[in-house]
C-alpha cells in the first residue's frame, strides 16, 4: 500500500497537462520531463528494455518468469492530465477514514455526498483529493502508479509465474493524440489493457466514436449606428448555429449509450468567432448522422447569409473498439477472471469517452480498459480511494498470472 500511494502522490505533483492548441508532439515539453523521471525509476527497479523515444513514448519489459510460449500482455497508461482544469502545483492530500460528510477544500470547492453520492461507497476508507485549486490527476497518474507498483512486485516476488510483459506510457491522451505515434510493432504485445477507467470494477471494451469540429464564422464589423443591412455579427451567427443543434443531445442531458454534441469553447467578437465541438456516439450510424447534421446546419446558415461566411473543419479522432475486441473476447474474459480473483465485482460498461486503447485496437493491439479507481476526473472534485488503487495492482498481477497460463 505504501508503495502505490507514495508513487501516486509523487506523480500527481508533476505538471504534465497537455495542450490542444500546440503544434508540437508531445504537445508540452513538461510531459517528457516527467517521462524521463519515470524512465529512470523503471530502470532503478529492474525493468528491461526501458526506452523513451523522441515522441515521448516510454516502453519497458518485465521478463518472463518460469513461463514459455505464453502471449505477451501489455499494460498502458497516459502521463498527461486534462487541460480542462489546472494541473499545475497539485497538492494531493490523504483524508484518513472518510466519515461520510462533505469534504471541504479551497476555493469553496466541496465534495458533497448530496451532489457526488458515489463517495459514500468509500465511507471508512482513506481517500486522496487535491486541495480545491487544481485537478488531482488520478486520470491517469493512478494508472501509472498501479502499473509500476505491480511491475516491482513481479520483479521482486518470483512466486508469481508469468510470461513476458510490456509496459507503455503515452503522452497527449487527453487531447486525442495519445496513439498518434505509438509503435505497436515495437511494443510487441499480443493484447494489452489500459488502466484508465474510473471506479472500482470498471471493465470496458466499447467506447464512443469521436470527431472534433472547428467552426469559424467571419463577420463584418460596422459602426452599430450605421449597421443596417451591413453588419454581420459573428457571435450571433455562432449562437444561431448552437441553437440549431439538438439541445437534448448535450452532455448534461445524456447518459449510458446516448451520444452528444459538446461545445468546448466559443471565442470571438463581431468580426470573427470560433467554436470547438466534440461529437460523440457509440453507434456508428448515429455518429455519421451527427456529423452530417453539423454539415447541413453550416450549409443552411451560409445560404441564409448569402455567402460562405462559416467554415467547418471536422475530423475523426477515434472509433468504438468493440468491433476489434469482440473477435478476441478472451482478453475481456481474462480481465473479468482477474477481478473476480481479487474479490472485485466486474462492472462491464461502455466508456462515455475514449482511451488510447480504442485507437490501439484499430492498429492491431486489442486493448480493453480497466479501472484505475478515481472519480470526478478533470476537475477539483476529483478523488480516489486508496483501497481501489490496491485492488487495481492486484488485478494487474492476476492478469499477468492468468495470461501466463495461456499458450500462444
């Protein structure tokens, strides 16, 4: 317990936020700074083939222990934290023996059970939070800490028999680029698992199909006293586009298998306005329909304006991994068995988001997602129960052992 907690607290303090506006890869140099520290740690605890490439991907090997001809299993986690909220100067704190009352943090941030009832599941447990001024970064520093701790255990205790295991740590997952330069062939695993899920027991092998859309409106600024039939207010055109998208398909009104349009940002003035959207749906046909609707709306607005003042740039980001995982469902079965063996009830559900594993699955590396233990990612209300982290370590160990019993 001390090791995984110590690691997580250390990793959480590292500033690794990614930047969606950056033109470099990785998007921030600070991610590579952390990767270099992690690289040194992996070498120190005895991993082999530890190497970080020029793109900031770090890979390492746990050699086989008493097992031959087993499949090579991989474990993957990302080092960046979300740009949705500050990840600089994170000050994690442990709340011992959580009593079930509201957790009051700085900046009037309160993790109140009335608003976040899931915290009551962990009454009596020790939980980790930030101080209210930043996110915590359990997404995915917890996954890193759990993988590294499991690796150290496998290297130290030879009683657990397993085949060759590969570890991979990626940058820029939070901005949809985590698998852009991941070398699947070099990684060399037959299948893998991302430790990037939330609550205890989560096991996911399907996720959103995802696209991003940038909408740019060019207006015409004229003195408002003389603007009749001349001014085109870009902000009002942007507002019209927003109003034409179905309001019930916004994130705050959706759950389970519902898709959505998520307005990330709206910036501008009369002369020019820019919007960023995320488009999400588990169903491929509905996903295509959502993209088509945005294109149609832009077309209608440009027609009404009498000229093409609205420009759309839209691109796919990742796809639902279910199509690639279903033919090899034994990898999901292994994870379920590993959880049951650890006394954890598997919660098989669809990810309302995406992971590196989605894209890696389409590149030939089937890669379901399992829990890392945190809640309320990407904001100051984030917390992680310590016992959930311990169970994640145990599940990794069990997966290693169960995979070692298979024949390649």
